[in-house]
């Protein structure tokens, strides 16, 4: 395994594995306190358990390469820097929580689907369960959003949540001028650069929102066109 390939692979695997662990903690520390009833609290706990499983899957593949991820467990959310998304910790409403799972976890799934085609076969083979679970997470967010848009008041609340979280969602694809994303594509660790992946996502998600009477901020569309993410 060439050194540069090994370094890129380790970084990608560590970032994803840390993100899964933080995702589990987000469900328990950020989303669960916002849940409007016991049923939704139970769902948050189930989603957190699945994210912890995803962390264990990534940790096992890394362990085979001699990389220990146990230190991540002792870290606080704000101390994890490989897949840091502090804006998630500022989610303050159930509508925002639904929008994040509907749009944000969908964006993350695009990354995961690319890694499922990785040139490193043990890594690519580890994503079957993860993809199945993430589709459920997105569907849960969509269910919450659909419930809100049944009323005009709820639609307005969800639209405000989209306006607030859309920059966060786009940022999940990373910087458009990232040389690392181009290196990932070169070595077969991904299929698209950050810019390409973000643009494909926007093309796919905007019509889905329009069908629900929702839009994305026009300024973010311009920023995307200019490659400012």
C-alpha cells in the first residue's frame, strides 16, 4: 500500500468513524431533549444505538490496520475535530431536528455511498448495514417534516429551519477547493470531488423540497454556483 494512499485512507476512515460516534452522541445529547413525547425519545435512542454500531464497524476495520480509535470514546463532542459540525449542537427545535435528519443525514449518506465503492475493499464492504440504517434515519426526518407541513404554521416553521440549517447541510460536503477530495478521487477512495458531490445533492434534493412546498435559500444557490463552500 503506497504511503500516500495509506495516509488518505486512514484520514477518511478516522473522520467517518469519529462522525458516527459524534452522530450517536448528537442523538442523545442534542435531539432527545427536544423530543415532544416518549415515542420520539425512544426513536432517538434507537437511532443513537445504530450510530454507535456504525462506530464499532469503522473501529473494527481500522483495528485491522493497527489503528486504535478507543481514544475517541473518552473525548467530548467539542473535542472531536476530524468530522466537527458544531452547528448541529445549536439545533434548538423539533422542526430543526427533523430537517437535519431529512437533509443533513441524506448529504452524509451520499458520502457513505461513495465509500461503499472504495478501492480499499475491506472498507467498501463494511457499509451494507450502515446504508440500510441511514436510509431509515432520513425517512424519520422526512416523517417529521411531513407532519409539520400539514399546516401552514408548521410549513413556515420548517421553512425557517431549512433557511437556518441549509449552510450547515452544504458544509457537510467539505470545501470546494479541497485538494484532499481530488486525491481521494485519484486513488479510488471516492468517485466525486466535494464540489461535484454537493452540486449533485442540490440538484437531487431541491425538487423533493419543492414537492412539499419548501425551498432552499436563494443566496446559498448562488454560493453553490460560485463554489463558495
